[in-house]
């Protein structure tokens, strides 16, 4: 397969648009969210294998049964964005962290200075909502800071995970 494949998926938070290239998930966005991609040239493929697996995973996630995915993710971004998104992927289910803590972790790993603001910029562009759990990043004062899908969705996801954390 070549090209970018896409489908819409119904969730308790509304429709989400998924994208895949080759055999990996490349995107998952809430319909109309900030930084929503231009999908004009994408190929509709509701029955693509990765989307079938994703739909089952999302059903389990929203029912509190699925926490880790077992299918490949392949987000596209700058090396820094990929580093941030990889770090997000290590945040445990129902746990939170801050932009500053992520910046310190990346700085420690790379021996480079990294600001919380730069981390926030990369997080804003996260192309795979929920699976790369940017909703688990909160403000230093425990506030629910920005979420491209909307603060209401971030709050829902955090409450869902808190409800099923055990």
C-alpha cells in the first residue's frame, strides 16, 4: 500500500479522523480540532487493517479495558517533536506530568537545554491523540492547560483514566 489512508471513527467524544501509511497509524485527531490536517488527497479506507485494530482498541480504552496498544505508530514530525512524543508515550495510564518535567527529562537525555515552552509547542502538534497521551500533561499548578481537541475532552480523558486506574 502507498499513500495516506483515512477513516472516521465514532467515539464517546465525537468523531475522530485516523490516518495510516503503510501498516502504521500516523494520525488520530478529533474532528475539527486545532491543527487538523488537510485530508483532501487521502484515500478513504474504513476497512484498512490498522483502522480495524484501532477501532477495537478505542472501544476498549473508552470502556476502561485497554491501556497499551500493540500496533505500530508512525507520527511525522521534527526530531525534537518525535523526542517529545516518545517521552509522552512513556507516561503511565492515569498518571500526570508537567511540561517542565518533560523538558527536564529530555534535557537530561540529550544534554541540551530544553524549555517547557518548547515542549508545549511540540505537544500542541501531537498528531496521534489519546495513544500518544498528551492529555496527561498538565500545568505546574495542576491546571488543565491547552489541548488541541479542547479542554473538555482533556478533562473527560483524565477522569476516564482516573476512574479505571486500578
